């Protein structure tokens, strides 16, 4: 393998030699140890060959000896490049300065990115980082090792449990992991727990306060379940009542379900339409003739070229139409009732709130009329019935019969 | 004396199994199709055009003719020739 790099560094020229004694010149040159290659004869008294620049000067006495004349055709290699560069000194200087500048600029921190700071304000992290030396325009070589920086930052920001510093090119990334502090519980004001619905108490657990009702007792809306007033008339203390009261609540749900069911399904037929939208006009470009579907689902995508907030007024729109078939199905009465029950259950559970359990379900009434099944269903649901009621003024001492 | 040395050399080739080109000072020619030709043990270029190359040998001449002949490289005893080589001919010294 030839060393192309070395050859290029040495530099060679292509010369034409005019003279009668070309062969004699060749022999002499070879004997002198001058390297010649790509030798050819162009005309009876003109030869052409390649030669190293250094050897060219050794060839000249031989030329004189054989009475030949040489003419340089082509120059190749680094030496000639250097000459050309010297001729365009300004250009060369500019290129070198650019590279030097680029390198210099890349040794600075240009951007500080703070990640993961949510509770700790970003400016606080920034200030701490500046104190350590990480700021925009800081020289990277002067910054300490990232491990040291991390430790110093952590000392300055005790709210963080870990801080990572990473220099990514000209960007300094500060990753903050915050300490998970438990939210202190809000001090609760004195309060009662009252019933939010008419119900029969199913279970009652008082964590704080005095329970005022018993299991299986009927309570009205607004009745105190767990009282926040402790003690007797002479010695009283107010606490925030806490606890869980579950009650059995009755609901009646009226549902109607049609006995025919309409179903849509895709047939698999679809077409894509392409539009060019100019302002309020849309021109369809493809296809030339669009099929029309009786029922279809249409999805639309818009592409708009632009940069930042500037956008071209031309919009490319693609519409996909998928054909749908309609199927009407007659469902039996039993199935309709089942469906109605399902809906009724969902309805009741949404009315009852979170954590509710349906204890009992009774169909009160079924009626088929005008292609619909009407149902009214009774539900007994066990749900949380406690609601909070702050004790504002000094209340009268509650007694078991209610407020 | 000269005849004696020639005889000795022939003997060496025969008995010691030496390559002939080393001993007898004749050219060793390697050809790659008609495209390239590598000639060792020459004694100088006598005539060169793009249709003919005439090389001097220890006794005699070597004549190569063809078209578009180019000497790719040349050293004191070696020549690398390229082009469409048509024929090779030895001219013995009379």
C-alpha cells in the first residue's frame, strides 16, 4: 500500500520534456536515483512524466546535459497548497481564527440548566450555582471537578437530597433531587361529623370525638354522628372529630332501554382525500373522483409549514374516510333488562360516591312500551355518610336526640 | 576465459537448480494479460514511444510493441510497463 499521505506531503509535479534525447535522459535520471513515473510519449520529441519536487532540481543539470527543455504542467501536494495559502493570507488567517475562536468559545459555559427543582425555587439553585462558580460565561477550565461542585452545592442547598452536576459541552446541567418532606398535617379546627343523607347506620368507628349514634339507628340528614365536643356541661373540650361512619342508603333508579340496538361497524373500505387549503377554500387534489359513503367516520390531519410563529397560509389537509355499516339488532326483553340493570348500577354508584357497595337490588317495576323497556329498581347501598361541619360558635351541648 | 565462465554458469543452473535469471543475466518478465508487464534485469532504455519500448539487455535487446504504452515506474534494473501490449521480441546480439 502506498503511503498516500506521505506522497501528498512531499508533493509532485507533472512535466513535459521536449528534446531529441529523451531516452538518454531517462537512463541518466534512473542511474542518478531520480524517481520518475507515468512516463509516456506524446509526440516524437515530447515526453511526459511525473517527478517529486525535490528530484526536479536534481534533474535540471541532466536536462542541460541532454539538451532537453522541461515545462511544468501540473502541481500537486502540500507544498503547492502552502504557496496558495500564502497568496490568500487573509482567507487562511480567517479560517484559523475561526477554528481557534470556536475552540475558545467551547471552553465556556453558555447555559445553565436546572432540572428537577420543584419545591426549591430555581433562582435559589441558580444563586447557589453561581456561588460555586457555575454561571453563564464561566470558564470550564477554572471550574472544580464535578464531584466537588456537587458536594459544595449540596452544602449550600440543604433542602436537596442529591445534586448532580454535569458539563455537557457548553451546557451545565444541574440535576436537583429534592428531599421528600412529609407535609405537616393541617391543624384541624374543632368540628363535628354529620350525616349527609338519610340513612341507617351500618357501622361507626370514632377515632376522635364522641359517637352520638348506634348501629342500626336511623339518622336524618344533618344529624351529628360523631361530636367534637367532649366532656360534660361543666368541663368541655373541643376536638376535630375523626372517624368513619357507614350507612345504608336507599336509592330508586329509573332506567329505560330501547329493545332495538343500533350498531356501527367499519366495513374496511376507506379512502384518503388530499386537500390544499388556501384561506377558507379547500381544493381537493386527490383523488379526482371521490366515492361517497352512506355512513362514514372521518378523521382529518393538517400539515402546515412554518417556523416559530410564522406559518405559511397554505395548509395540506389529509382526510381519511372509513365506511361504516349500520346494523339494527332486536334484543330480547331479558337482555334489555340486564342492560338496564347495568346502567342503573352505574348510576347508583355514581350517586353514592367513592367506596360504595351495593348491598341489595330489587326490581320494582318493569314495563315495555313503544319499543322501550322501562325499569325502576330499588337499591340499598352501603356508603360513607359522614360530612364535616366545623364548630363555629360555642354550640349548645348536643344531646342524643339530634341537633 | 569468458567461455569458461559461461559454461560454469550453465553448470550451476543445471546442478544447483538456481533460477536462470539470477545466474545467466537474462531478463525476467512478468505479464498480466496484455495490460501490464514487469521486466527485471534490463540495462537501460534505448527507445520509447507510445507504440514501442526498446530495452537494452546484457546481450541483445528486448522489443515490446503495443498501444498507449506508459512506463508506470522505472528503476535501474526494473521497468513496469502498462498499456495494450501487442508483442514481445528478443533481438540477440549477433
